[in-house]
C-alpha cells in the first residue's frame, strides 16, 4: 500500500509553511501528496518587511507577544492511520 512507503506513514497529503533558521526573512511553502513533496520560497514574513509599529492590525493582535513576530511553522497532515508521535518526531 502507498500509505506505508512515504517518509510519514499514513500521510496522504500535507501542506503549510515553515520558518527556516537559515533565512529569517522568507517563509518556505511545504506541500506533499503521496510520494511527491515540494518545498519552495513562500511569502516574506511581516516581521522582516517592516517595524512592529507599522504592522497591520491583524498581525499586531495575533503576533505582538511573539518574540519572533509572525515567523512560525504551521503544517497540516491529512491521512489515514497516522501516528501523531511518529510525525512529530
């Protein structure tokens, strides 16, 4: 079965974005489906494009307390019989 052959057993699809420690200015878009995976440059982080005093209101409300501004990693995994601990490891 194809579910057991990928790096993340049980994952059929995943998508999101990540913060790379090597580049504080730009996010990385993450996408996978089946055995295919893609990483590509994503949008620039708000924290890298302007001082906090100029952030849009939604960004101030959501990220003002974060030491790193809007920089973060958010990836969604969709699949069957996934083991969360294995994916997080």
